[in-house]
C-alpha cells in the first residue's frame, strides 16, 4: 500500500495533469472558498480544505478555518498530509480519531494542526488522475455519518466542476493565444508572399520584354542574311539558317505563350454572361480560313451560355480548339465537337476531337507547363496552352479534366463555378466604388 502511494505521488501523468490545470500557487478564489465555507457550516467542522498535491506538498486552493502560519503559507509538506492517502483510491477517507489509527497517529498534522477527526473525498479528473481532495477536519473525535459522507461527496463534485471549468478556460485561452500567433505568422508570410509575387511579376514582365527583342532580331537577321547573301548558299548553310529561324520562331511562340499564361493569372476577373457557342464559331471560322483545303466536320451545340470573364474564356476556348484543330491535322476525316452535358458538378462543357489522342497514363502531365505528350516533329507547340487553360478555369472556380487514348482522339471537360466569379465580381465592384 505504501509502495502504491509513493508511486502515485511521483506519477508523471498525474503531475503533468495537475500542472496543466494552472491552479498551483494561485490566489484564493471565492468559488472555492464558498464551497469550503458551505462544507464547514453544513458538517459543523472548524476546518474545510481544497487541497492539490504535487510530489512534495499539499497546496491549499481554499483553507477555511486553517490556523496560522499555514493559512498564510497555504501549503504544508506531505509529512503533514492526510489527503495524500487519497491518491490511490476513488473512495472517501473516513477517520473518526487519528490518534487511535496506527496509519495516522504519527502524522505531524495531528501534532501541529490538531487534526483529530478527518473526512476527505478525492478530486478526480475525467481522465482518471487524482489531483487532491476536498476534506473537513475536526479537533475532536467524531463519528462521521453516511449523510456526512454523501454531503461532502456532492460538494466535492462541485469543486471538480469549478476545476474542470478553469481547465477549459485555460485551454481555450492557450488555444486562442496560439491562434493569434498563427494568424500573426500567417499575416507576416502573406505580406512576404505579396512582396515576392510583386517582385516576380516585375521580373516576368522585364524578362518577356528583354527576351522578345533579341529573339525577334535573330529571326529578322536570319531572313536578311538569306536575302543578302552574295551568291547561292550551300544546302548545309541553308539548313543551318532554317534551324536558326525555326528555333527563333519557336522561342517567339514560347514568349507569347508565357505572356498569355502570365495574363491569365494576373488579369482582374470581369464576370459577364458569355456566349460560348458564338465564341466557338468565330474561333473555328478563323481556323478554317487558315487551312481551307482541310476536311473537318464541326458540331457546335446551340445556346451554350456561361458566366465568366469574356477575354479569359476566349483564350481558354482558343487553346482548346487550336489543340483540337492541330491534333486532327493528320486525320482524313477530322471531327471537332463543342457541347455540354449534365453532371453532378452542374454545367459541364466539353471539346471533343478524333485526333491523335494521348496515353491516359501520362494524362497528369497535360496541364503542366512545358510538358509535351507528342513529339515536336509531329505537332508543333509551346507546351503552355493547356497550362494556361487550367489557370483560367481555376480562376473561375471550376475544374478541367481530359479523357483520351492514342489514335482515338481526346475530350476535354471543364466547369465554371458561378459562385466564385460572383464573389470576385462583387469584390471588383467594391474596389471600383472605393476608388
């Protein structure tokens, strides 16, 4: 029994739970003192104590009737404690006369605090740890009745309610403080991110501008060199010039694509009703004019209406239809279809073709900048178009995905979430109104 008691006094889990309460070495509080006074009055006891026990002492959170200097110090060492014996039990400790009890007769509280009769109830947390006791003490022998035990048990439950309440308050204060710290860190990081984003935007603008001029010069001077050659150029020289010119033109396309991708990310959204049918018809009419000899069957569903930014959706649809036009270029009978279909996601638009298709295993690379699923020898391109489309759809609160198979065409689905653009449009109106 003594071994169990010593083990429980030094139990790390119990001590940690006690310290988390934040009640040790705290000032007296009326809530606990009122319960002590009530216990002393009802049970007609000169002393009533709310004790909290760590590994060296018992601290009195309330000490009704305790004589000086103990009432000033508000603690005694465990050598003066009857309450410590409650650490290993969930039952009340009932002592009619400590002088006649061999376990308590030599306790220093009998001599120094005149503790003769003792009735204590353990204070037990919801997690099972005993942190102290609620007790009443008499200076004379006393036969404690069942009603006495029942009354003190009820009052001890009220003490535990106060303790648990303070524990909850302490936990919420700590959580609130941590939340404030995290919010402060997040705000600081957001400010840093805004600064980095601004620097990156300035760098991108400068980079696109600075690169475009020399690249255009390479293409132009290649053409001038071809035209101003003093005599016929060798086949090898012409091949070199062709490669230089093609590389320069490809770099120009990449810069155009990067400029468009950058614009798709930074351009403020201006939400409107958009006629996707009319938009698709104009784009495909332009593509037909660029290759009048191609045989392409085009189907565009009537009255395709959407909510979004007209310019950005124009860029997205142009990229999707240009891809469909490009990847059906080797088909004898090409087919391109634009429409919509019902879905759990609401309105789902699609662009379908019967062209080269793609390997579904590589589908995750479709919307990654500069990732190409086809050789540039077969199909030219910058590798930025679909990444731009995804950025635009993301900004509209929608999503885009694709299905396809090699040689069996591809179909690109996309949604436009009306709720997100509505909030964006409201924010822009508010910003404009503020200006």
